[in-house]
C-alpha cells in the first residue's frame, strides 16, 4: 500500500467545549537537496513536444503536458495548434542508462516511429489554451496532477519546454513568481496574424522562448500551476503563463467532461481493469451526524464520478465516539499517541475495504480529523495533498460549517483529477 497520510488532532468548534489553537496543515515540498532536479525528473515523462502542420510546408512546434491519462488529454496553447484539427505529439525517450535523449535531431529523424497522432478537441482562444486528445498513450506515462490553488508571488516554479532555436528538447528553466493577475495582451501567431488574449496569468522572472509555449509550469510539489504562454510584445523580460484556474475552467466544459476513458489505450489495457474494481462507489457513513442529506447526495455524485472516470475510491466516515477505546482515555493520551491511534485505525479501514483513493475520517468525541491517500490510487495524488484536504476541512469546521468543509474538500479531490461534478449523471 502506498500511503501519504496526515494525522492532525483538533478540538473542533462546536464539538467539544474547548478549542485549542491548531497549527495550520503544511504543504510538503519534494524532499531533495536539489528540488529543481527532482521536479524535472518527476514531470519530464508527462511533458510533450507538439507538431502542428499548417500546410504549404509550414510546421509550428510547441510544448504541452499530459493532464488526463485515462482520457488521453494534452494541455497546450491555442496558438501552438491554432485552428488545425490534428497534431503530432512526442513523449521523451530514454537511452540504455535511463537518461532522457534530449537531441532534437533524434526525434526529427524518427517522426513516423515516435510521434503519436492527436485530435484538437477543445480550444479557448481568449485564454490561449487547447486540449489535444491522443489516439493512445505510452505505457507507464503518468498524468500531471493539477494544483489545488494558484501560485503565489515569491513562490519557486519550474518549467519544461522545447525552445525552437535550441538543439535540445525537454529544456528546464527555474523561476520565481512575480505576480498573478488578470491581463489583456497581444501575441503573434505567425508573421501575419496578431492575436489578442484575456486571462488570469502568472508573471515570472523565468525566460521563455518560441517553442516553450504550451509547456507545464510546476510548483515544488510537482503539480501543474500554469501553462507557458511566452513573452509579451514590447516587453523583453516579461514571461507569462496561463494560470491553473483557466485550465480548470476549460476542462470543466461539458464537452470535455463527457469524454470517456478508452479501453484500447495501451497503458490502460495492461495496467488497469477494463471496468472499475467495484460496481458501486462507497456511500458516506455519517454516524457522527455532521452532514445534511443534500451534502451526502453531492458527495455521492463525486464518489460516483471518481470511480467511473478514474477508478478511485472516496470513502468518508464519521464517528460519534472513538472506536475500540474509551474517549476519555484517548483524550488523556499525548497528541502523538492519539495520532498513532487514528492512523492505525484509518490504515486498517483502508486495508479492510481494499481502498484505492481517499479516506476521510471525522470523529466527534474526541474531535479529530484524518485524511489518508492509500492503495494504488495514491499514485494519482502528489505528496502533501492530504494535508491540504485536511486544512480545507478544518478551516470550515472551526466555524461549525461542517457541510461546507466537506464539500470544499471533496471538490478539491475531484478537481485534482481533472474532473467536475456539476449535475447528477444520467444512466
């Protein structure tokens, strides 16, 4: 079992009479003496080089990233693919020593063997984004997780792209976020076409070049926070990236949400069952009586969606009192021992139910919240994600907003997988 867990003891507002000051849940950056190198190795397999044939011998190239493995979706810029219906996509190849082959010429000489055909299925001209759906995905290539929130000024970021004037592909660039804001700007599609865009953008101090467009901008946790847009006309040292909020808005379109995973995909065929592991998603078990019927209904829609589209479980259980031990005895324990108790309980529940996804536990007496990501589905979530789900729950719970806390966390779980639950699925 692969586990990323967070145990955080809290005396919840309105649950117990006393409410201690709970330290905020911390995000967990990638543990490495060189974060940039670690981020690069993690993100590289999901990064692509894109060819868009404009006809008459004109070839536009750019970058992109795989953000949905099941539905085979590549995010890139609109100006990379323009209004062309098809594209060719290259994933990085590796030598006998498992080192990436960066030479551009290697791929140019093997276009037919190495490229994967794709269809441009969705565009957003205003925010300069596009989605390409591949005919198939290479075996073992992971999707890039989406950040729950936008980047912040001063935050370290990393990008990978394929600058046209370089002899190398999969080029890494570090940077710092200068600001995140709404902007209107202009950019050249070609020598004759000037496009106007309007979107929420991330401005950084990291240089970008033609060919980098469409590539991923990543935070220290290895999550997508933006898409490389490039430079701004008449602003030589200003680089723009389309914010993750615009990416989420695009993939929430109904036309994208109705896409289904393909069983013919080589990776899925060999590494996933042809149908979900279980027939029905788990139902919320609210023995602690925290949530309304409407909240339970919305959570069920999310659980159904995660199982159907991602083969991920979502199990939420609330308890009126601590299991297998007197609540007063548990309260008398040190915080470390209480965490250990709930950790072991959560892990046993994951094991008993054969969970592959997210388990959320809320106890009323003593007040306690635990989020665990477990099973094979843990690979779908970046490190530190349970702490952020927990933080979302606690923030609302302290104000007795139990329904809001749970729904906000569930929405984050769904969105982290590139999904959206906006209405009940029809059979």
